[in-house]
C-alpha cells in the first residue's frame, strides 16, 4: 500500500517537471511565466516532491 503512495507522489513530481518545462518554453525570454513561475515549479518538483516520493517511509507494523 505504501509503495502505491510513493509511486503517485513521484508521478505527481514528474508531472510538475513537465509543466515547469512547458512554462519555461513559453514566449520570449522576458516573459514573466518563463522567468519566475517555471523556475519555482521546477525547484519545488526537484527539491521537494520527488525526494518526498522517494524517501516516504510511512509507519511500519511491529510483528509483536
């Protein structure tokens, strides 16, 4: 069950990366979307969402 949650979080991170690169490719270089929004989305995806999806442990049940 925990493995499914990890996969969903990493998939959400990959989706954010795709959206970030799409925003980065918009318009001229002076476009506010490509200058501010895209780097924020990419940084959040690479530095927060993907690592949380990889490292998320959850509670382990004790056999005793």
